[in-house]
C-alpha cells in the first residue's frame, strides 16, 4: 500500500491516542492505539457505539477470554467507524471546500496523489477531468489503525478458582490475540524489549504469514533501541517465518512515556549505523524465513522478496529541518511525531485541565521521573491531576492506589502473589520496612519519598480520554499524561492542518528559532541520566561500574559524531549552533562527573 504521509502518530500512553485513528485515519494518517488496558477500550467502545448507532453488548470483566474479546470488539468498532467516515469523505465532490479537499491539502507536496490533485485543479471540465477525478478517488487510502503492545506487561493470571491459567491467557498474549482476531489489516507495534513467550505465540496466527498474493494481512512493527537488538529480535522471529515490516527506532530518553536508555549511544549515532547496515536486515532474515516456509510446505511468494522492512524514527523531532535530516541524511522511510499532537484536539482526546497543563509547561516542568511502578524512568510533566492526587494520598495514613486494574502487578517482595508498587498494600508494607531499617533519618526520608512517588499509571493514563469524551467526571478521574521534553516549545492548541504544515515546512515554524536541536536535548538528558546513575552506584559494584564506563565511552564517541554534524549544513530551520554548544558544554559536564568519582576516573 502506498503511504500517504511521511509521518505517523505513535502511541501516547493508554488513553491519549485511544481513538486517534477515528479522528485522523480518514485523512490517510497512520496512528497507534495502546491495547494494554482492555477495560478502558471497553468503555470507549460503548461510547463510540452509541455515537455511531452500532450494536453494543458488554463483555464483562470476568468473561471467558474477556481481555482478548474486548480488544477485538473495540478494534472492529474503530475499523467500522473509520471505514464509514472514509467512504463518506471519498464520496464528496472535488472542487468544494470539504473534507475531501482537506485530505488532499494535507498531503506532502512530494506525494503522487497531491501532484495529481494539483493537476486536476488546473483542468477545465471534460471527460479527461472526470476520469482523473475517479482515478484520484480510487487511489485514496485511509490511515492505518495500528496497535501497541508493551511486551514487558505480561502478567500470568489465575482463574476464579485461583489456579494458574495457561500462557495463552497472559496479558501480552491475550492482547496479541485480540488484535490477531480483529478485522484490521494493519500492524502491531511491539515495544519495551524481547518477550520470548509472546514472540513464540505469534506463529499461531496465519494472518502474520504471506498469502498466495504475497500480502500480509497483519504485520509486525518492532520498536528498537539499536541495530544489534533489531538483528537479534528479527532473527528470532524470522526462524518462525515471521517478518518485521518496520523497525521503529526511538530515542532512548528524548521521548514520551517510559524511557529505555541506550548504553550511551545517541540517536544520530544509532541512525547512522542503521543507514549504513540497512541491507543486512533482509539479507539476514530472508534465508531464515525461506527455510521456515519450506519446512511448512508453503511457497514464499516471489513478489514479496522486493519488500525490504521500513526503518523509521521518532523521539524529540520538533521542526521541519530536523524532520528532513531524518529522511534525507539518514534515509529513514518515515518519522514519528507524538508529543506535539497532544496539543491538537482534532487528533487526540486530552481533557481541558490537562490541556492547560501542557500548554503552560516549560522546560523545568518536563522531567524524567520515578513515578512508574515498573521502576523504569518515565517522562512526565508537573502539576497534573495525577500528581496532585498521588501527593494528597501520600499525606494520609493510606497512601497509594487501591489498584483497580492491576496491569503493573509484578512485585513479590512482601507477598506470594504479585502486587503493584503504586498500590496502598505495597506502600504501607514498604514504608513500615523503611521505618524499621537502620538508615539515618535523612536516608529514611529519601527512601519513603521514592516509594510514595509511584503513581497508578494503569488507571490515570486513561482518565484524560474518558473525561474528554464526557464518559467520566473530572473529579472522579486523576489524569496522568506522558509528553516528551519537546512539549516545552509548543505552547498553545493547534489545528491538524497547522501541525502537518509545520512538519512539512509549509508555514513559519511553530517553535522558536532558539529551540535547542533535538540531538542537543538528548545529549543533555544522557549526561543528567549518567549523573543520577553515579549517585546511585556503589563504586565497589564491578558490574555497575563497568556499565558506567561503557556509558561514558559511548557517549563521548556520540558527542564526537555530533560535533561533526554541527560543522555541516543545516536542513531548513535546524538550530545546529545549539548542537555545537551542547557538545562543548555536555562533554565538560560528563568529564567533571567522572573526575569526581576516583574509582571510575
């Protein structure tokens, strides 16, 4: 299928892109829904079934295979609504100020479809013009309704009798099955690393293999941090005949939501390696895929051999020049733009209170936090409803959350069955342990603060969407949101067309010229990250100190590469001078950090 746009909208938490395809897929724009929270998607399905007159039968929380069924039902609902809206749009006439014109106007200027539309507008009424109208309409495609599974979120559950259920009912496998059984012809984005149980389960579904025409009904997109992980995970799946249709590279820290730091390699260094070695992907995977098809007695379609996996990038891109560098300098097939679309009501369901927080957030309000119960750094913004609710609970005799959903129940420190570190149960037990420890009062206070900082992300990340749609009253739903640091430079709401024209460089930039380059921001974040690691590391821990030295060495190498980039020519409105300044400043900071630790110097 021809890609209409050269960007996509990635997943944004459990709620803030939950209905984004309904909003923007009719215009040919791809986006990603999180299917972590099947309870949330059931509530959203009920709302949209009512809005569009679709049948709705509730799937109870205790229904057999309920998680998978809820996800399937919601995805089928989204698919039906997008089809309806897209068909209505296609049936509108040309030469009118309507949604069809908006579809074409927002396309990139390099698009074949856009060029055809420009040609059509210059034609006088004729049989030829009518033929071109029909041709252009037939070429229009809706955007993809892709889904995201965070592979680490994979609880094994018990049935009503307390007996462990089989692995096919684990959270990740059930979510995958929900997508696999849906009507969608789209992709599942796998993020947060390697999950052998989930990866092995994928082979159960024929839609992930080529049909006789060489088509894949359902595809795999793998979010990766570096080339090595792409090869390792790609080979594992290729041995099972599963193809990766797209490798989605994301900045380790300069992104929204959970941040998975690399070993010090900055994004440009990683992109260069992908660009240099891109051919190795198909060369490595195809023989393994062929061997699997042969073992199954299947014939691999020759027409599919020319389809190399796409390689795309996301995380911190903020203006047209940076976008162009990704596409032209590093040969990326597309880019991902997430955080700025939180300020585009046409694209994302963000409640009014959170929207005000986002509009007013400055650089100091956006920070890499410790609020995630997973213990993974989490890009956050201050003054949300969730932060206020969590703080108020921490000041009572029952801090933490009642844990209404339990998707992040992994801790067995005090209990036989896993519980969540943001739950009241865990926090009371942990604080009691801290209070009885031999730490001094300052140490106890610091440890208690770390415990009480944990937030109920399962519930709070979905509340903004529910409030925005009028399903939930604001006072009943603390709202969390997970923007990247890039948000600081976007300070109002924008129309969909404005943001797209900003991406494609068709209007004056929506961000100021002095905004630091995305590579400069990422560099500073990594130095900050290493500083925190140094504070938390015992110099006698050989494994930890070895990793710190690796971080130091790789970051220095990446800085050298960024210094070379800064000497080159800018793409459009790139702020390359900020990159040169950052290399000097951050190298000096990094050297000072390690000089202060004799065991690491």
